[in-house]
């Protein structure tokens, strides 16, 4: 399992952005490049899992440290 590296506010923003992009996919049925909205799956998945592979690669951690 991946290490948790996404904090609370970051997680909420990822979920909201992911849901907004997926809603755009379903609401813009006649858009020419509609498939680009499916990129919303990535922030939604990383927000729900609490782990971002890109953050792991670059050594970023927005999750507060437990003392």
C-alpha cells in the first residue's frame, strides 16, 4: 500500500476538482474534446486514497506529521 502523503485540505480540493471534472464530462455531451474531462479520475482517486504517486516521487508531503 502507498504511504499517506496527502493532507486534509489537499484531499478535499482533489475530490472536489475530480468530481467537478467528471460532472463536466457528463454535462457537456456535445463538447468536441469531452474525453479530457476524464482526467478528473486522477485527482478523485488520489484524494480518496490519500496518497499521490507524484508526491512520492518528488518527496512532497502535505499530510501533517503525527507526534
